[in-house]
C-alpha cells in the first residue's frame, strides 16, 4: 500500500478550510540560541507586543525550553516597541469576572517569577513603549538596557484599572512606593533619562543599539561562574524580603554554597597569580 506524502503545513491549511479553529497561528514569542545566550523575542509588533493570554503562555513555555548550555537570557521586543502591557482589547472582549482576572494576574506572577528567579541572568533590550504590564515584565529582568527612544509609564489610573503583574512589588521597590503611586495617578510618561535616574533602566545605549548592547552584555555576564550568577539572581531579591538578621544569615549561607563551586579555586588562583584582569576604569565605565 502506498501513502501520499503531504507537507504538514499543506495538511493543516486543507483542514482549516473546514475547521478554522485548527488553523496555524504565528508564534508570539520566539526563542533563538546565540552560543551560550538565549534570545527571547516578543513577536506581536502590530499590537505593540501587548501581553495576551497566548503570549504569556508562550513566554512561560519558552522559559521551560531554555537549553541547558545557556548561561544568560536576552529579552527583546520585535518592532518599534518593547511591550505596551496588557492586551486591553482581549481583556475588554473577555469581560472576565473578578475571580477570573485574579487568576490571570497569578499566571503573570508565576511566569515573571520564573524569569526573575530561574537562575539565569536576564538582560532586557528596551525600546519604545515600556508601559503598564510591559514595565512589570521589564522589572522582572536583572539588567535593563534602554534605547534613547524608550519611555516608561503606568497608565492604569487613566484606564480605570490597577496593576496586576507584580508592579506593586517589583516596580515599587525600584522607584519607591510614592513615585509609583504618582506615576499611576497622573499617567506621567518618563523618558529614558528619567527612567535611568529612577533605576528603571541601568544603561542608555546608542540609538538603535539596544539589542546589540544587551547581547554583548549577556555574553560578558555568561562568562561569570554559573553558580555565582545563580546566587546573585535568585538570592538578593529574596534576602530583601527578610529582616536584617535573617538576611545576613542567608547571605552567609549562600556565600558558603558559592565557595564550593568548581570554578572558585581556578578563578581565585588567577587572581593570586595576577593573571586575572584588575578592576579599573575603562571604556565601559559608568558616569
């Protein structure tokens, strides 16, 4: 018996004529590997990369697929904007109940926690809108590189809604609760330099170079000892939740764990032998 070979895309397209619900959908998050750096790209440029339920699910799934050899992640947005926040069109259309939307918020929390506490440094390449839920997403990353055209805002007050993706924890810790309240009440838009002054961005790069700079930063960070990177991105924020006494105890425990890492002796040996570069000002020194 002979079987006709049909390309999967042709087969799906054929069935989709009769069952549109199985039609192929374009991915809203792309995962690419650049040696030891994983590049995650939000891919809804026509919607300013607004976070729909599908995008959130794909981001969560992509974080589970990060290859084992990865040592750092870059998060970027396709098109002229990083992320404009919650997909308000979808939100309006679904007319969710209070309980339903609370569960949506908790899904955001789980995915963003996976980003922040997953054990790998995450560098965000920011440009254009970093607004609402987009700012909540950026705040879950560890290093934020901003194009000069980047702008930040929390316009929930003007839209009659409230933050639900973790801003009251992450953004408030960066800018302070008072500043966050002011941003929400007024809808104030902050440019890249104002964002830098408040800590929403860590660096402003040359125009159009956010992704390139983020990838270069990630490659540099990936050269650190993996256990040291893990300790920094998983423990420091958690220690901030503790009392001073508990925090210092947890710090000493983490220091002891990192000290047992296989790279410690070789790296310290390089320092003792004076083969490790000294800490000194250079071209990348912040001003």
